[in-house]
C-alpha cells in the first residue's frame, strides 16, 4: 500500500527534536503567544524574506485578518479564483464582502491576469491570487493591475511555503500573504496554525491587535477583534520543522522530477512555469477518465487525492454568488480531470517508480496482438 501522505514517518525522523521543543514549552508555563511565537514569527518572516510575520491559529484565520486589514467589508468586492480550497472564498464572506471570480490559466491553474481587469468595479478592494499546489500565480501582471486601480493584493500562500516568483519568495510579493500550517501542508504543525506576512508596519500592528481581541494594551479594545492566537506548542514545533523545510522541499522537487521523467509521455503532467520555483505541495496530473483511473489505482494499493472535485462557484453553499455551470470553463475542466499522486518528502524512490509504472499500465492501451505476427 502506498499512502497519499505519511505524517508518522516524518515525525519519527525528528522525534527527539520535537520532544525537546514540546517539553521546553510545557516547562515554561507560557502556552498562548509568548516567546516561542515571537521567535517563530521572526524565523518565518526571514524564511519568506518578508519584514513582518504574524502567527495565528489557522490559514483560514490568516486570510480573514488579512482581508480585514486591507479594508475589505460589507459593500466591497474581492476578486479570486473558483479553483481553490473553499477557505479562500469563505473568508471573503466572513467580512461581509462579495466574491467575484475570474477563471484560472489552463497550465498553471492560477489566476488568469488577462481576465482581471474586466472583473474590477468601483467596489473592488482586493485581489487574492492562490499559489495552487505550491506554484506561484503570475504575480507581475496582477501587481501591475492592482497598482493601477489601487487594490490590495493578498497572496493565498497556504500551499506554497518557500515557493518563489522570478526569484522572489512567496510571502514577499503582495501587500499581504497568508500561510497555513495545517498538518498536511509543506510546513505543518501538530494541530492548526497559520501566519500572515507583510511588508507594511501598519498592517503588522493591526494584525497583532485583531488576532488578540483588538487589544493594543491589556483589556483596552480599540477595535472588535478575535481569538486567533497561535499556541506556543505549535510555534515550538513549527520552529523545529522550519529548520528541515528546505531539505523536505528539495525531496518533494526530486520526486516530482522523477514522476515527470517516468510519466510525461503517457500522462498530462504538471507544468512548471518559467517564472516559478514550484514546491509541490501537491503533484496533480490530468486524466480524462479520472474517477475510473483513481478507482483502479486504489485497487492496486495506491492512494490518491482530488484537489478539487468541484470548483467553489458550483458548490451548493456558494450558489448565492450567482454563478453557474459554464461560467469558468478552465476551472470546471480541471475539477473533472485532476488527480493528485502520492508526494511527500519521505516517499521512497521505489514507491515513485511503482506509482508511475501502475499509472502507465492503466492509461496505455494494451497492445493488440495481430494474428500471424505473434508466431514465427
Ligand atoms: C489549507 C488552505 C487554506 C486554509 O488553511 P487552514 O489552515 O486549513 O485554515 C486556505 N487556502 C488554501 C489554498 C489552502 O490550501
């Protein structure tokens, strides 16, 4: 059996480091925010080449706060893509704003800059490009258009820790960027966590207040805030894992290259854009008969995932946005065809080979034996 993801093996490799970090926090008596969270913020900001990082309790909450400090609220519109995890869109709704979708590009599955300008109205406040599967969106044209219309750019970088666009790290590209440390992400906590990075001191200050009940000082609530604090155990664990992240990223990239070598002739493999450092949170191929193929792979002991089977504009919960089938054809086709193969740093090369071999055997039509040719 080849699992889709394997968190226990990663833990076994760093168990003494994690145990030491956890014991340090338990001994400290400081369990929410505090010095571990401060240290993690400094280290993560530096990793992202961003001046500030604010740690929060999930990627979802990171997005919610980033939208709020961008001034998004009732009456605003925010532009994003329908081919993403639901949190990107849900958090826009939390602020009272309306989501306006543009489709994704057919090769990168990220926001199509060509469609951006037509979606802008006088209500638009922010654009949220999603760095899907670990590959950055095409940021230069997005930033150019945003500057022209004075819009805030919030990167949804939940899948893209350590990715880069034309040599610049994700997290330092937009006005704000949001990360998730959900356990299955490239940098994953042993629980929930998230962070917002920003280059702007005023955003940094506002984020710190909002995550802790809108307090500038104890029991002084300048604005209505939230309990979105990161806990110290997660910060201490994330500090340990951050030290391994580059090694893990290179392992992901090596597995992706191997898949590419073995599969490119028979399957539509992911496109790495010329501008991108892709960190392969997911390795998704495209297959026209995806569901059948997935079923067959499972029968052969290979677990896969689908990210995502239904674009957000066709989800029952978001019918109120007023979109329907056919509105975003690239997203809709991607949702029908994408199939994520097992990919995590600890995956073994023999497993990559086995996945590729089984997949090839399933998509390559069997050779027809021509009468008369098989003898003689
Ligand atoms: C995981 C994810 C989120 C949400 O992060 P959580 O930490 O699970 O709240 C948001 N956007 C994208 C694209 C994600 O993959």
